[in-house]
């Protein structure tokens, strides 16, 4: 089973622009989620945490695991440049237990679900745009407990994403997300916060990464399948 990587549709909160990145996203902090894909009932366990920050960028690392017939463990790390105009994925890396070293993901793997919802459509939108997407303030029941959250909804090219953001879940902020699409099966999934994390040590060391091999490529969803 290949784990579809969720190219930073979650990740950084718009509050990143209100303070220094190191203050908004302290290294080692993050969240764990339960992920369900409509096309596959096998649950995916996702950990999302800050691997490090620079003056104008932040490294976010994912650890995804499924314990189906063929167990999969995958780490991915993305460097995201942050400016007042928004965010851009600068670099990406992947590592699995089958790979000796982390491998560099080529640009075509960093574009995400083109034609669908992009990270800049909501988590890095300006306040005026966020207000347009706001559904309301709600109390949501999730695996991690009950929390008050702001509900947003965005739609583009047949995909609709409902997501809930809460200050109780910083630094990531995301507590729940539901994506639906009739055009792309890969865009039908849900996430639910299960716990918060601290003092997590990053698995991937970018300075030691090597070019993407055929083995590494086989672990990733093909770029065209993300469109």
C-alpha cells in the first residue's frame, strides 16, 4: 500500500506571520492524527511536527504509518518558505525503512493536488479571505477530546474541504479536516486529532539526503495521481 502524502494542505497556521517562526513553531512540537481514506479502510496514523525553523522558512516533518496487510512506515519532510505574501514549498524529502538515506523529492512531487485545494487557499490566506471562508465557531468532538474550533470551508475544481482550527492545538492548529471530491478519489479523506506532541526528534537530515531512487519513487503516489 502506498501512503498518499498530504502535501501541506495542513501544516502551517496563518498565525505564522504574526510572530517569528521560531516562536510560532517551536522545534519538536506537533500533533498526531487518525487519517481515513475513502478508497481504503486501513487506518493511517499520522504525526506532524516541527523539525526546525529558520528566519524565513520552517521544516515540517510527517511520519505516516499503516498496519495493514503490508505495513508501511514513511517519513516526509518539507521546507516551507514563509513571506507576507504567503507560503511556498521549497524542498521535500522522503524516507522509509527500505531506504538507507532520506531522498530528495523532485519539484513535480511538491506541487500537490493541482486543480484541487492548495495550502495557500486557506491556511495562508489573508484575514479577509479567511473571513469569507469561515462557517462559524463550533464545539467539536474528536479523539483528543472536546474543543472549541473555528470551522472553515473552501471549494475548488470539484473538491470541498471543511477544516477546523483551534488555539488548543497549537502549533499546527488543525483539529479536524474532511475533504470530498467526485473528480478525484485521492481527495476523499478525513483527519482527526488524537494527541499533541512535544520533544519529537526529526528523522530526516536534509544535509544527508540523496537524489530520489526508483525504490523511493515507488513509495510515493505518482504526481499525476495528485491532480
